[in-house]
């Protein structure tokens, strides 16, 4: 008896699913790409001719093509808790001691901590039905259409009950390199690392884009394992593997904490040779009955901990030491390095902070130095490799005059930095204008530093107020490199738009010494108008929380200078807003709370996060104390995070903050 059309379609689907499993999970293809493509094409034609047999989980639907307007929020069936972090052997030993004190000696499973995006995939009746991001642990985003395009994820499993599987979606190093090469050729911004690339791919509204990014996934947690009769975490991973999930085999069952540490050091030594990024290890109690007995804190399971690898350090050579001049006249020494790769990015320069920093480390031109990324972001020299020093090298002499205008530099007794005090110094002019136009200040798109330098060289941009005269130089500007009619119009529109910015943005843009974005917002909220602030006294200023006497002196001194008052009058003549408008009120669980930010944020800059928190009427503090309500942390949070844990302060991830900003409407989906 010949098979029906439906039977033939289902047989093709089973064959293709099996081939996907063999190729993407087992890394053992059993048919050629040509044979696979022929079967896919045959299935496409049959499904097209018989739409009544459509199946959303068909292998033909794994190339994407669905375009969403946004990602719907989904409540997790069980909270997706994050793990407490540890940073050294002592932390690991303390974790073990807490376990032993409560339940006695235990067996651990130690796994690689994949640097990707936490994900929950859900099944019913053996069918894949949904994929949800971790979100805030309680509510995530439905990214089903994008996750469906990851071909190693099974669309059908043999287990017919409801199943929730947790894991990590990541981008392999090979896919990352290929993606960034394509983006470079297309003139697009490059992704900083594999994690950002994976996160950005999963958050694409067009699933066909996600399907081309070469994403992969590892699965490491079965929340309902104990209720399913599974006794150990190791058995749960074996069950997942039997169901067709890709489970990382780089794991070890350890009888004691010493074996745990030995395995951590083994993996750390070969970390760079792995085909995917990891940022640490995860240690879990193997016995699920003991896991249940140990339970959870508000934020973390007590039976597991993450060990974070220390920041990567590399050795390279100092080719030169040179100084740059900022908008305030501050002179900063920098090292030009022989290019070296740290955390997947090429590093050619590192800050040397100030003269004292150089003297303390005795950094010289031609020295070999150890470099890392402070907070995994800013390249910094850790130390000199003395055994490689050229015996003929000479100590670095900090310049006595400005490297730009040759004015004698000044260093106050109580400060570490040198300053150029020439207000006409070209570097100071360019830096101050670029700062005024920067994203966290007046946010004038198209007026970055290189453009400011070019306009300044042409003599049409010599002060902040000249920004609002640029529209009068259309003919000259359009003759400049990369400045056609469209670019000119976009720039003029951005300048015009900046006039309506709130007062706090203008105050930050003015570059008053020691007045950052946070202080600018505090001042704007307290004085409401520029005129009131300009006429304020030191006593009035110091009555405000977070405005100290030094800051108050700087504010009064700034507005006491005639040239600065003339600048304000000039900006008023261009109709730049001088008023703080705080008509919008946002209500959040963070409102009225004291919050500390720590670690490296990825979706927001530190200034943006602080500004959003202040708009929620939260107080952003720089230090953790018993009065702190929340600590919001990014990657590599450091001592503030540890202190928060010690004090029992509630911890939130950057994603928690972003989700709250989305909820109250302060942040929009991108």
C-alpha cells in the first residue's frame, strides 16, 4: 500500500530533523549538503501544494522570515534565577563550607559558563512551542521565531509531557568572525564580542536575519527534573541529551571541592582554544534531593555558584608615550602599544592616567608591559615586564608645556593632574565643542570630534555658539569631504532639535569642572531655570544633597566669568532652551530608593543608566552601604557587588533595569 501525501511529508520531516541532529548536535553529518537540499526542496513543494498540512515546526520553517512588531512578555512557569558569583579560590571554599555545614559532604557537577544569552525553551506533546529570554527572571520576552532558526534545537522530542529546558544561546567564534567581516565590508558597526552579537541577533524583529547569524545553544538545566523522578543533575543532562538537546560534554563530576578547583584551573588554561566564549565555570550540587533541601535565597539558588575568570591580561610593547588635552585643559598621558588582542578586540592604546601613575610603575618607551581591560572595557597598563627592559631605556619625563599650544602646564599641590590653562588652546576648543555636542549632552548627531576638528580647521567652528551658525556656511561645508546635501541637512536638523533639550543636558554640555551628567540633573531639578542657577551662591548650592563645596565653588566661578555669561546670552539668542521641564512622572519600585551601579553595562552607558534612574526619582550613589536599597550590576562587578552580598542588599542585573525602564515607558524597544 503506497503512503499518503501526509505520510510522505511526515517521513521527510523526520528524516530532515534526524539529519539536523546528526549535523548540528553530534557534529557527524550522514548525508551531503546536496542531498539535504534536495530533500528540503521536495518538502517545500509538497507543503506549498498542500497548505492543509502546514506545521510551524517543519524543517522548512527554520530559515526565518517572520517579522515581528515587538517581543511579547511571557511569565516564566518557574523563575529563571541567576547565580551568585565568586572570583577566587577562597570564595569557592566558602561556598563549599556553607554546603557542608548544612547537608554534609556533597558531589558537584562542574560545567562551563557559556558567555551568551540565557534562554528557556518549552515543549508540549513532544512539540517545540515557545522560547523565552530570562528577562528579570520572572518575565521574559517571547523570541520563539528567532530561536526556531537555530538548527541544533529539536523541534520534536520523544518526551510527551510539558517540558521547560534552560540553557544558553551563543555565537561561536567562527560565526562571530564571519559576521563582523561582513559588517566591516558593508560599513556597519562591528559587534564588540560574541555575547553582544548573540544578544543582538536574538533581538532581531526579522527572524530571517537571526537565521543567518550562525547561532548555537547549549542546554544545562531541567527545572522539573526532580518531579520527573530524576535523581541527579548529571542524570538530568543525560536525559536532555537523549531527547536531542545539545549538552556540553566539557563537564566533570567532582567528589570534593579540591577536585572542583583543579578542573577550574584546567579549563582556564585552555579557555582561549575553545570554539566559543566562556567567562567562568558553574558549580552545582549533583544530588537533586539535596538541591531541594538547600533551597534558594531571594535571588539565587544556594546549591550553585558561578566562578568568574579574572580579566584577561596580555603582554605587548610600549612604542610611544604621548599626551592629549581635554576640554578642561587636563593633560592625560597615553601609551601607544604594539597592537594586541584583548577580549576579542584589538588594542593599540592604553591610558596612563597621570604623571604619578607612570612614576609608580616606572613605565618607559620600549618597555614590555602587561595590559588588561579595566572592567573589561578600558585598556590599562598593569605592570612593566622588567626582565625584558632595554638597559638603555630612559625614565619618561612628563612635559612641562602643553603638547598642543606650548603653554606652561600647571599642577596644583592637591591634584594629580596637569592642566593647560590657555582657554584659546585648539585642543581645549575642539574637545569642549565635541563634548557639548556629545550624546549625553546636547546629542547633536553628525557632530562628532573628527567633524568638529574639520570645521575648526576651516575656521567656521571656534566656539560652542558657532554650532548654531553652521547653517550659514552651507556652501563651504558641502565642499568638504563626506558632506553632501543630505549630510548637511541632517546636521542642521540635529542642531535645530538640540535647542529643545532639557536644561540638564545643556548644563552638562557646558563642561563646568566636576559637573557630570548626574550633578547637572540635580542642579536643573533644584533651580529649574538657567538664570536662577547663574545667580546662586555657594551656600545655596551646598544645601543640595550631592553638591559639595568644591563643586559649588566651580559652579559659582564658572558663571562669574564674563565670557561664560556671554555664552549663555548668545545661546539664548539662538532660542536654546534654558528651563528644566519635569512634567512626566514615572512610578517604579525604584522610586525613592538608593541605587548603586557597578560592573560593565552593555545596553546602556553608565551616564544613561544614572539619568534614567534619576528620572525614576531614585538616588544614584557611588558607594554601597547599609542604606543602599539596590545594587544594579553588569559584567565583572567587583567589590561593590561583594559588599552588597555581604550586607544582604537586593541585587538587580542590567537586564532587570532595562525591563523596568521598558515597563514604565522611559525606554523604547529598539
